[in-house]
């Protein structure tokens, strides 16, 4: 059964090593902040169809955005993802302090 809880979707999306590698690459891609889908195969050592699947999961979890430019799709971290991640981390840290 798939959860509809946005926090569960976010954590599930980031729990995969390939997806986490994609997020890390996007996070370090400043100042441009966008990476072409074709450039992820180098960091992740998986096929393009597999990358496409992982990008879809990250999009559906609200982690990344996609911008089609001609035949290429450029990906970037969503600004609200950073806020969501920080908020989730802060709420979990609060639980740890209570325990």
C-alpha cells in the first residue's frame, strides 16, 4: 500500500542510493542549479531508462522540477524541497530531544 503522506513520499524518494546521488549532484550544481537528464548517468552508473525512473520518483515526491528545453529536460531541486527537508529535520530533532 502506497502512502499519500508527503513526508513518507519524500523520505522514500531519498532512501534510494541512486536518487540520493541525483539529489546530491543537483545540490552541488550551483550556480546554474540545473542538470540535463543525460548528465546523471555518469554520477550514478546506471542506464538512462533507470535514471528516468528515478527522476520520475523524485518529481512525484516534490523534490525536483523539470524544464523541457528542445529535446533535453533540465532538472533542478525545487526551492520548497529545501524548506520541507529543513522543516522535517527540525521536527525530527524535536522528537529526539523529547525522548
